[in-house]
C-alpha cells in the first residue's frame, strides 16, 4: 500500500468514526489519537449540531475585564506571531486566545474563518479542538480534520498550548487554527508564543501580588494605579470606603471612583507631589471626613510605573498631644552627620522610605544611631503624630506585654484604676520604635504579629479590640535572618517587619566621617558646658581617633570626647586627653580582611553612584567584567536600585 493510499484509508476510517459518533454516540477504539479520544468521551454528542453559546456584549465585557492581565500580556506576542505567519506566507489561519473556561477572548484572522469573540468552545458543547484539549490535558496538543467533531471544523488543523498562572493553575490557552497541510512549521511557534505569554503573565501577577501585599500594610484606605489611572490593586480599606468588592475595583479607572475638582494630570504625574485634597467624592458620595494624605510614585516596579494614593479619616487631635512641643527634641535627617558613601546611601534610602507608609527594619551594631535614624524617618513622615520608643530587650515578657498593649482595670494585681493605654495606643497617628526587636520573647512575637495583621490592639484583661494607625520602625543589632533560621524569631513576623530594610554602617566603615563627627559633638558639648569658645581637637589626637576600630561606634566616640573635654587644658584636646587603649591602639591596616571588604564596598558604591547605576561604565572604570561587578555587589550587599538616579 502506497503512503497516499495509507493516508486516504486513515482519513476514511476517521470520517466513518465521526459519522458513527454523530449518529449513535458510540466511539470506535483505535481510530483516534489518545488526546482526541479522551476529549470525544468528554463531549456531549447530542449538542453537536446545536448552536454555540455566545455571551452578551455586557457579559463579555465583564469577562474581558477579569482576564485583563492575560489579554494585555498576550497582545504583544500575538502581533509578533501574526507577523511571522504572514512572512512565512501561511494562508487562512486564526490566532485564538481562550480563558480557563474555553471562552474566546481574542481572535486574529488572516482568512475566512468564522470564530466570533465571546463564544465558549468547551467540550460540553462538543468543541473538541487542540486549544481546548490543551487546557484539559495541561500540555501542548495537535488536532486534525475530523478529530475536531464539530462539523464546521472538519477541514481545520489546530495546535494549542495552555498558559499557566504563577500558582500553576490554568489561566487560558493559545492556539492556531489553520487549513494549511504544513502544520509542523506551526508547532514550535505555538510552543514559544505560549511560553512567552506565560512568562510575561506570571511576572506581572507577581508584581500585582507584591503591591497588593504592600497596600495591605498601609493603615489607611489605599489604591495603586498606573499612569493612565487604571486601578492595579487596592486594599480592604479602600474597598470599604468605596463600597466596592476588591475584584470589581481592579481594571477600573480612578476617574470612575474619585470625583470632584481634581487635577488628574497632576495626580497621575510621575512624581510624589500631591496637592492637599481636604474632602473627596467617591462614587457620587462626598466624604468630607476623609483626606487624600499621601501619593507615592514607584518607577519601574516590575516594568510598571505605579502611583499609590491613600485616604485617611480625619480624627480630632489627641488631648494633651501638641506636635510642636512633643516632637521638638526629636532628630531630623540633618542630624545624621557624615559625607562618606555608606552614610549617604543610608540617608537616601531613609528619605525615600519616609515618603512611604511601610514598616521599616533598621539593622546595625550598637551605637551606630539606629534611634536617631528612626526619629528622622518619623519627623519626615508623621511629625504631626507622636513618636513612642520602647526597648524590647529591657523588660520581662509579662511587663513587655502590658507596656505594649496596655491593660484594663483589674487585669492583674497593681493595675491602676481605669486601666492604662499601651505604647501602641499612645503612638496612634504616629510611629512606634521597637528597639532590640530581636530580644523579644517568641511568645510575645505572636501577639505582635496579630497586631500587625489586624491593625488593632487588645489590652491585657480586655476583650475589645482597638483600631490603631501607626507606623512601626523596628531596630536590632542581631542578624534576624539567622534567628529565623535558628527558630528564635518568627519568619512571618520577620517579613512583616522587614518591608524596607536599612543597614546602619559601623563607624569603622566610615572613618573619613570622624573629623565631622568630632566637630559636631564638640560643638554641642561646648554649648552644654556654656563655654565661650568651642573645644577643638589637635591633629595628632584626631589621627589617634581615626586609627581606632570603634567597637562601640558613634556612641563610644561621644563618650571618649566627653571624657577628653574634662581632661583637656584650655580648649584643645590632645593625645594625652584620650584613653590609653586608644593611644596605644595599633593602626588600622588595609591588609585586614574586614578593612579590605569595607574599602572595596566603598569604592564600588562611589563608582556606581558616579555613573548613576550604569553597570557597564562602572565595570569599565573599575577594570572588571560586568558579571564580576554584579557578583561583588551581591556579596557586599550593595543595592543597585538605590544607586540609580
């Protein structure tokens, strides 16, 4: 038998099997491909000659909106595939995108196929085709001619492959319908195209998921929109404010919800600038007791430019709290003294952090100025509210719980009449600084986690949760990540606190700042001691200070200078005024591994900052390969994103 006769016999057998299935619903075994066979079994042959269900325009628009991310990531790939097929002179084809239910979301024709948008080609309607089967079988599928069952499709050849979400569930399927006999050329195109769509889709889903998690950390009602005003994500607070379920907010335009005399061009501009809007109108209802309080522009967030907006309920000022008096002794960013690259980087990150709403974790050795930095962030963001600090390592578990969460009257022996608000309640509307968070007992971490998740506190001995609006700034001189691995710190709490991480450099990594720090500290000491002239330090004494390794960091430097002022004759500090352990300290050497690492880190940061984050130019100046520079930056924990302008 010739190959032609073999193919003709196979085709006739398939046509006979198709006719039998049409008439009786019975299926001959061994005729169909395995994928087609199982698909025919799933099909309802009684509906073969019935009409394909087409959604109404309104329902189809809703379905398209819910599949917005899939469609947006499919469109660019579809255009490239269409160009490739036209270049290959493939005739009479259609590119089809289906959702997870078999609904056709997008079609591009090159011929006479009639596949309307809004049709649902699933197997309950006997629509056995490669695109549908790929959804069912979770793999790439090819279907030819009478394998399709549907009468109008008996001349088609279809190739389909599924598209997965980031959680591995089926997002939809992409395929090509063609009447060409040279199907083998289309198989790799479908495979690559579906993988491209899937990669892009998963990337965006991760981005949307991350921004959603960040928004839920914001105590106020908040949304994230793109530069056209389309709502990308929102938190439960905005869902309640707008009286709209979260899933119905996504994909809508901010103009449909935020009404009134608003300059949308300025609101959606690529900046953090926000004019004060003292009252807002949402869905036609005026919210006089709400104010738009914050706008953050996030550039290149997973290839997206996002704008987050938050709305806060206006609350009367707490009795007894006067911001100008309560916060006038707190530090600001200008009090963070230093001009070296490590401290400049800290300032840059912290100033950006202050413009956001997120929790902050400050890591650094004792004496590096973690509380000073925490106060600076508060003063640049929530200065109208209180700043409350507590040392988590200085109190027992029982005392720490009552200090943090407060207690009701009669909660324990010695509880004062009327009860007492805890630090969280005292910090409402402002910031709370949790120093030495790594010392917190594991039992207390559960209560803190619940507070972070629910944004409420329940006093000891009470049952009524109290809503709070605070920003948490935590600090530690320990390696919290190691504690998580060792089981002494909860992993879920670690990630709740560590939304933004700032590492304070030790003084030995910024030796060049010691002269500036000495000048600043001595000036303040001179004012406190009411001296006519500021105390100065001799070059020899300054050289001794610069050679010392400073295990106690800036705090130790301040203590040494305070002692030196007492021992000084006149207004000059010389070497004899310094402690013996500093005068006899061996000079710091760049042969020391730690010093070499610090020197290398500083050199790389200065070079990359000089070239505004351009790795190619930075690597060329440093005389190393781009890949080597990336490896060094990863090893030395240098954040590239912060160095880019």
